[in-house]
């Protein structure tokens, strides 16, 4: 089964980014080797495990692969999902090489170790603060806000951009290329503008509001950590289908005769297949035909789908002749 990264960080599988950061913050401070000098070997192993879990769950691509294939998928022991991503090699393996726990801690808190002394070579934490006060000194620094305290650098506010996707994009998955321009500083601190192409791998089943983060892709400025660039999925309305969570809804117009005597619904799915659904029941204005497994892919389990729900709009005749009324009365009264 491999390592359970969610259990390692003590968070649910549905945990948001903030929950994952809080879990890492709490456990990294507890298990930092410098805080556990009498139990350093065990602390180092635990610290490494916590850091690896955070690196995977805080990265949307790594987390998506892990959610589908587990630790084995991350380390190339099973084939990747179709469509691939920039993290997959030509051999079909995900290139996941965990960074060092110390590097992740330093990037997260802005300090190599708040517990080490001068001899450790780490940037020292202000002497007036105890280790328990570290969060007061770096409040917000881990989440993309401003960091304060001695030697700390502010991080620019998060930049958010909407990313329009069609329902077909979210049904089948796709790759979008986004060109951005941003300022960077050279070795002498002089700014220049560069253009970059960012690749965004849209996963099957993603919903409106899903966020894709590119760390520190904002403008570089003196004494300021560049902002994170965040793309937020926006779902464009579809001409036929309406989405309801993992389900799809479609409304078909039928005649009163079809409603009473039987109807065959024909639909073209979002991936181009043709569905033929015979309906032999009497279709009332509130009737709904449910086709299991023909809805949207479920993001965390892409091999599964929600349901397709077919609703009906019945066209009633504008007028009936006397003979037609008599015939209908006779027909219905005898049923």
C-alpha cells in the first residue's frame, strides 16, 4: 500500500492547502532534529517522513498522482494516468525525487533551524524569542502572506487569475499553455522583463474553483519574495449539459404522445460517443431517467463517474377538436 501521507500529516484526504500547511507546521516544529537532541535518530527519520508528505500533498500534480496510484505511482512503479504531465518522462514514469527535509523546512519558515546555535551554521532565531514563538515571527510566511522578524523577507500577495475551461476540458482532461510576462532581477539587481510559458495540466473531473499554484512566479523585487501565481478554474456554460457536482443534467423536449407511449432518448456525450436510452415508462413532467456512470469523472477516482440525469419538457397541444377530446376521454377512462 505504501506510505499514507495524509496520515503522516494527520489530515483528511479532502484537506485543503491551509490544512496541509498547518499539519506540516505543527509536526515539523515538534520533530525537528535540533529540538530532539536526545532522540535525534528517530526525530530525523520522522522529520524526513513529514517533509516528504508535505512536498507531495502541497503540490497539485504530485498529489493527483499519489491520490490515484499511491506512493508506488510517484516512484514510477505503475503506469501514469493517460495524458501525462510535465512530471512524466518518456518512459512513462513520474520523476519524483524528494528534496531534503532541511530545504523544505527552510523554504517554509524562512530559517534553516530556529533551534540551532552559531556552531550549526544556521541562521539564528532572534534570541528574545523562544522556539514556541516562532510562529509569531513568521506568521503568514508559510502561506504566501508577509513574513516579519529579524532577517525575514516579505512575500508579495498572491496573484490570482481565472482560467476558463469548457465542460469538455474538465470531462476529458487537457493541457493549457499560458504565456506570462514578469520582471526578474539580474546579479546586480537590475530588472528586466522575460516571457515564460506555463503548462497547466487540467485533470479529469476538476471543478470550478480548483486552484493551480505556480510558486513565486510574480515579479522579482529587492527585499521581496516573489508572489505565487494562482490560476482558478472557471467552468464555461455548456449548450446541452448542466453540471451538478459529479453528475450531468440534460433536458429533452418531447411530445405528449411520446410521453404517454414511449420515447427513445439519443445523446452525444462530452467525449463524442452516442447514447441510445429507450424509455418505456410513462413520462410525467417530474419524471427523471438516471443513467448510471455517464456523468462527470470523479477527480479523486478518475476511473469512476457520476450519473447522467435526463429531465423532460413535455410539449402539450395548443388545442384539441371535440372528436380528439372524446377519444382521449374514452381511452383514459378505460385504462
